[in-house]
């Protein structure tokens, strides 16, 4: 069964600090992996998308890494801001004709001033 | 170049009424997905549709819930005889299909049953 596990479940950091969120998956065959940011009361917004051949992708202060061999991804946030407070969701899509991606439960990040 | 449009943003229904949630996919997208999110919980898959076809409804409750994506017009998620437990945020996503590369979410409809 395809699964996506995220850790930690929640994280509190001080403004200006860096943090790293983890995502492990068992989806196979692998097609692509996305990180989404979901602000409270809003829809998820895509931050990065990586395919099998990509092992890092940046979007401003967000940098995602992918190790397709170990089936792990991380999202690194640099110099955190209060607006980074949100839920971060890892989503993995299966290749081979499946059209329904597998969602992680998300990591809730709170950035304190 | 509008994104995925959902309406209404907020919907209040009394118990026993019907709720209709609409989703217009991004231009060029023919695949629509509906998700439900309870407070403090993750997104739960409900149903996946292509134009005029339900492809996978494995996450949809067997009773009172239905979805359609007609040849013309938006996708509709319909909840009949709503109960308090239906109160949630309902999100729609669309994609171009192959490998979900363009997977994009709408802003959601927040349903409150009173």
C-alpha cells in the first residue's frame, strides 16, 4: 500500500531560524513528489515539484531535496518568517497510470517572534 | 489564467438540507479531485472525475454524497440531507492528467451545518 509519512508532526521555531521537515514514502513506481504549504483556512499551494532525476529544487527560502533510492525527501526553510507558519504537506504521485497522489498528514509549523 | 475556482467560499446549511459545492478546474485541465478536511486533520481523498466520468469514488461516503463533472460547466459535489458531521472544508484540485504535474488546488468551500 502506498504511504507517505511526515515528521515531525508539529514544530515550533523562533523567527529567523532554519528548520527541516522530513517526508518518507513507499509509493512505487515513483513519478514525482511535491511539497505544499497550506495556510490556515486556505487551499494548499505548491512550493516545489521534483521528478526521479531531480535531487534538489529551490523556491526562494524553501529548498526541497529528494533521495529516490532511500525514498526520502526533506524541505528546508531558511531564515524563517512569521508568514511561514502553516501546514506543510508532502504529496507523492505514482507512475504507471495512477492518477491519485498519496498525501502525507502534514507538518504543522509555528514561527514565533 | 485563472486557477481552480471553488464557490461558494462559505456555505451554511441546516440539518437535512442539501449542499452543492462547485469547482471549475484550471484551463486545460480535465481531471478533478475532491478532498475533505476536518479541523486539525489532513486532506482525505473523496472522488476523482474526468469529464462525464467518475473514475474513482473510493473515498466517498456511500450515502448522501454524489459528484459529477458534466461535459459543460463545473464539477459539482452534492451532499443531501446534511448532518453536523458533514461540517468541514472541501477542496477541489485539478490536473492535466498524466502524472499529476499540474496538480493545483482551489481555495476550498467551508461547509457549516447548523
